[in-house]
């Protein structure tokens, strides 16, 4: 909503700062000569009647996959540095001769349906029971499946995305959002509007949608939910309609509400979310309340409409509620296709999907992830600045080299529109040990006594200067990598390599990735104000903690409750049913084991170490 406010007020200027090397997806481009030959060869390739293949081509960045489309290749998807394209046998041979890394993964595509699904490795076997896995790379599975099979497979992953042929590559948005410098100026007008947001209204919407019992796309309850949303929007004096489409023999509906712009109604800003729901374990026809996924997002869309309907804006505002998301983004795909085919001038798309949870320190230190690709990254940064200025939430921007599949921003991004995606905070790692702390009377008294008795230590000026140089180094740079990107990089490494299922190889890969963060990216950190400097220093500390946690996890060669090692599945064998103590001193990491209840009799131990303070302990 904050972004809609800012975009709707008038023309916005371009002044994008150099944000430095992205952490998660480094962009490398194919040589211009290879691209030129590639395009020429496709244009001159004989039409032929040979079989069409689904093939994968390595790409690194928007420019490369745009060239694929410009060269005439039908592109179905780009994910994790790979483009899924349709090629004839002749084209496949031509590409191979040019040293383009291309792999055919399926044939006779005319009779097949393809999907992408985020899947963690241990769940892949369950997915294979319902779909054919054609490719699996960095937790992203490329599937061939019938719609019913894809739905069942989606129970073991998230972000099911149906693949269709892309049309058009143009970056339709010609006027980028404000620069970070401009957005850093607090605006009392925006603040006054934000103050009208009601938690009670949002909660009431979520509860009403949940009370439908299920909003499974094909159910009568989902149709009733659409009618409810239409009625809510109609009360706000908005132009309301249904965007109808056919899927699997049924007519489904997107709900469209419009607040027309005052001066240039052709320029459109969109806020959207899906209102359908799915049950991962039971029968979605009977029970799928979907409070977080995604009544929370729809609650935000409806509340934005309620608040903003009282104001006039230069641009037109679209409030969209999609169905068919759980079947592979079917509803948003239909609307984005219509917008693209009709030349609709959409300046921004904000998609909200699962936003009901806030951070749970110390496991996570921000509330919402904001995903943006190379085209929409400035929009994501601007939105994060708005969240910082006008709310108590903490955002984290995640930059991807190409559109991130899995939610309703994706079809818009494929059409060349700036589209971002907001989702709940994600855990830094499945097992976070930052709860460990020394507290209590004993520690406090001993620390105070030590300070009184010990002589003043010798101050090392060299050590102080070294620490000052380390802390202030980001403030002495004016470009590079900001703390949010660095933070997201550390988070992803922990998620990928120290998550629910653990192995020695994963830990070693994770340590290698953390070391790369330290050597390559930490020296590029920059901070333009004290707040960002503080967060940057926190991130550097987080990096050290992550290394220690990864090392300690690698050292424990056994499983225990909440800590499952695939390569050491035995739970709490006697030799490992102990405390593992990790220590980092002078850049050297060591571990040791201590028996559980190593302290013995607590009362005796306490009094032995507190002869001047006995008779207080009441424990057993």
C-alpha cells in the first residue's frame, strides 16, 4: 500500500544507485559473438518436421534470456540460471555445434504439461510418485505432470508454477520508481494515510475468509469467497468486475477492483494476492482454511483498497484477488496475458502472499522478504524503504537474476512488468543456537567481583585501531553491497546447507560458501548512515556465528531430536549423548564434549563455588 501511495502521487524519476555485486545470483553474460551466431543460426535453420524437445540452456541474467526470445526460441521458464525452451531437433544440433550448453530433457512436448516446484531434496521421492522430475537444481524441480498429479506433488513442496510459452520481452515500465535518496525523505502526507490502516479490519477479513472452510479453486466456497470480496470492494465505491477464465473444464474468477486515476488513468499500479487455498495433507474440497496462505495477503489488498479509496491519485490503482494460484498461478497468468496483449501500462505490481507472521528472534531478525529480479530490484528497494519509514516491520530485499517463480508476481514479470513479491520472514537456519547465554545472579556477582579485584589491563592501541578500521570500513565506501543483501546471502546459505536434513558434504559446502562471503563480499559492504553501519556490523557478527554453528554441526556425528543427520541417523548413541562445546579463539575453532549433568549435585556445586554466599540455593 505504501508503494501505491508513492507511485500514485505523480511522475517518478530515475536515479538508481550502483548497488554492487549481487550476493545470491552473480550475473555472467554469454559472449556477444556467440549470441549473434546463435540468433542467426536459428533464423536460418530449416523448418523441418523433426520432433520438438523441451531443452535446458544455461543463462545468467535478463539480457541472456531476453536474447533467447529475440532469437525466436519459445521460452517456458527461467529458473536458477537455466532456461527451459522448446527446440526442434535441428535447432538442438545447431546450438550444440556453437558450444551453447543445451540439454534435451523431454520430447513430444505438444502432449505434455510442465510445472516448476520448490522442493527440498528429502521430499523429491514423494514428488516423483505423482510427477516426472525432468530436472532438479538448487531445490527447484522441473516436472511433467497432469494437473491432478501436479497438485498432489505440490503437497511436498511450494510455489507450484505452470509453464506456458512466454510472449514478448520488452521492459514495459519506462518510468522507474524513486531513487533510494528520494524515498528516504519522510512524507507526512503518506504517514497520515498509513495511520488509517486498521488491524481490526484486516483481522476481520482474514477470519471471514477462513470461515468459508475451504477456498479450493474448484469449490462452491471459493466462488462464494469471490462474491464476498466483490461485495467488500463495491462498498468502497470502486469499479468491480470478474475476470473469468476456463481451467480444467471449469470457469474460475479473478476479482478486479479499480480506483481510476485523476490525471493519467492509463498508468496503473497493482496490488494483488490470491484468495484460493489448498490443504497439504487432507481433502481440499472440505477443509482448507488458508488463514496465512493467503487470507493474510487478501486482507492486505482489501485494507489497502479501503484506505486508499478515500483519496485521489494521478495513476489508476488496481486491487486484484486471484484464484487458481494453488494450481500453478493460473488466474494471474490469465490476467497478465490479457494486460500484455492489450498493451496495458502497468507501472508496478506488488504481490503479497503469506504475510501474517512476524520475526521470531533470535531465529530471524526481519519480518518480510521482498523478492525482486534485475528489472524490479529498484522497486523492491523503494518498497523496503517505505516499510522502514512508515511501519514497525523490518524488511529484507532478496535480489534474483531473473523472475522468481512460485507466486502471482511471476506471470507479470515474464511479460516485462516490474513485479515484486512479499512473503513472511524466513528462518536463518533450522537450528539456531543464539539462545545460548550466561545469565543469573551467579554470573552477575562473579563478573562484578572480578572487575573489583583485577588490575587494569594493558590497552593495545594497535588492537583498538584494528577494530575501528574493521567497524568503520563500510562507512568509508559509497557503493558496493548493502547490509540487507549480505544478510539475505547468509540466510540462504544457512537455509540451503544447515536446514532440516544434514550431511557432512552439505556442511562443508556451507562453510565454503560462508568463507566466500567473508573473502569476496564482506570487503564490498558499504553503509551511508549510522543505522545501516550498525546493521552491517551485526551482519559481520552473524557471519562469524554462522561459521561456528556450521562447524559445530559438522563436528557432531550423530542425530538427536531436532538435529537429523542423514549420514549419521542413529539417535543419541551413548558416545554422543553429550554436550558439544564449540570455541573460537585466535581464529582457531575447537570442540569438546561434556557429559550431561556434568555439574553433579547442583546444591553442593553451588555452595562450593559460593562460600561467601551459601544458604541461598533452593534447587534440588
